[in-house]
C-alpha cells in the first residue's frame, strides 16, 4: 500500500512516518512545506491512502492560517477529485 502523508516534516507527520516505516508492506510518499501544491496530483495518483496532517498552527499573520489550512485542504480535495475519486483520506 502506498500512503501519502501531507505535513510529513511536522511533529505529527514525523511520528507517523516513524511508525509506518515499521510496516514493510507500506510505501511512504511525502508532501512537505517545501513542496509546491502542483506536486499534489502526481503524489495522489500514486497513493492508495492519504493522511492529511499539513497545516499552520501558530501563524504570525492570521491570513496565513486561512491559506495554510483551508486553502491547502480545499486544493488537496480538488486534486483528489481530479486524480482518484475514491481514495481514503484522514
């Protein structure tokens, strides 16, 4: 099974990566802060499951909270709809 983790370099993502690496039947794909949202369709099309952990939790500017959470989640959902209609996401 190929699992995509968004926010893979954050606290939760790092711990989830460590846990899932112990499962040899799981191949991990990552979406991190340094990547572009245009990478999402490729990652999604190569995934069987998504853990969506990316987000902003302590922005200096409140507008960054909106962009880093709502906009990213919306764009992720649109990319899922365009590439695979029934991929599970948590």
